[in-house]
């Protein structure tokens, strides 16, 4: 029985690959809808990019919604330096023709969780947590109806990628992250600790290129563009495919290992704003609110990703 999911996203080349992986896996996940959030690039681009990706996958009937255009309390910080000015730089992409839904993304999250049987909908945030937090604030009754939140965000042993202490998704809206991590909903976290082990390489990207499909060509062009930031900064072999780890977990959880810990968000200090503080050694009595992933079978991850992407 496929898991019903809502993908909340700020495409973003890696978000795009995650959406493709989900749409290529109807046996494992049923995408009820995609809600865009401001993050890597502003909302008018993330909602457009989400539709571009759905059309590329040939799934023009997936409802795409625009959510919040700014963090709850702070000014939006974007990441064009990583993703380019369109957010999907690399290949030239045609504008989408599929419509954007009129309903606000937050209202879609609330209405879907109220409509579907309790405990049957998984939320998959791939960007800042603004939409999720606003939905929980607007409709506290939905929190107990969430099956699980599987999100990309945070970092502990790997430390930050946007500041010395913070990972981008959490840094953009730390107040939203604080609301989500204190909500009581079960959370699985894919932090930089694991996504930095899911690195592309020339050989891995060539597999996408060799598929001979439009989707394979797009994924190769996106990762070629996206990797330049991480290769220059970390000297790594290739681009970390952050967001696809969330969907891969839903399809093949055994690819990952982690630890149930308390995770809290820094929302006060300017120095460490957005830091995800994991009580890794259990030195506090704070509730263990997050399954914090740290290990990944990278070869298995890429084998799954290429097998599924080749289906589109
Ligand atoms: O820090 C990595 C995260 O920030 C990824 O989700 C990437 O898409 C950006 O949103
Ligand atoms: Ca993202």
C-alpha cells in the first residue's frame, strides 16, 4: 500500500530530483499534492519550478500549491549562489503550462490532514519549515493526525552549510523549525550528516546522461550545475543530493541508520541561529523528538535513484 505524502518544497535542483523520485515510485508513495515554499529562491519561482518538474515527469495532474512567501518572523534568505537565479539553473527549462492551484498551500495541508484518515498522511518538507509551522499554528488539531514528518534539514557532526552553525532549511526559518520540532509529531531528520554522504560523481551523473531520456538529461544537467558550489567549498567529489534522501527513506528505509534523540533549534543567538542541537549522548532529560539519521548506503541509494529515474 503506497504511503500518502505531501511534498513541501523549494526547488532547487535537489528538490527536483526528490520530486522525480517520488513520482517514479507510485508503488511506494502516493503524492497527494506539492506545496511550494520560499527558500532556495522566492516563492514565485519555487511554485513555478515545482510545476516544471511535474510536467517533466509527465505528471501534470499532481496539484501544486503556493504556500508562504516568507519566514514566519524573519526576512527571507535565498540561495541563488547555489541554485542559480531561476532555482533550476543548468538546463534551459520551458515555462510550465499546468495550472497552479488557487488554494493556499497551508490550507491544502490543513484540509488534507483533516480529510484523510488520521495517521495516514506523511509530510515531506524539503525546504524551510514555514508552511508546516503555519499549518500547525492555524489548525493544532492536525498535528495528531500526521503519520510522520520526514524532512531534510539540520546538521550536527557535519556542522552548517549556510553559517558555521546552521543548515540552510532550518536557518531560513528557525522559529518555524522550533514549532515543528516541539509539535510532538513523529519526525525523521535527514541532516547534512547523511546527505553529505550521498554525493554525485562523474560516473554516477553519466548514468543519468546515458539513459537517453529527457528526464535523465535534466537530472545530469542539474547536478552538473548544482555540484560546483559544494565541490568548490568542500572539495567534495560531487553534489550532495540532499532532498532525494527523504523520498528514498520512504521507499527503502533500510538504506539509512540513525538515532532517536532530542533535537532543539537555536532561535535567539545571532552566532548560532538555526543550529540543530542534538542531545546525542542523552545528557538531558529533554524528550527524544527526532530520529536523526547519520548513515546511508550510498551505492544502494544511487542504485535506487537511477533505477527509478529511468522509469520516467
Ligand atoms: O541545506 C540543503 C537544503 O537547502 C536542501 O533542501 C536544498 O534544496 C536547500 O533547500
Ligand atoms: Ca530544498
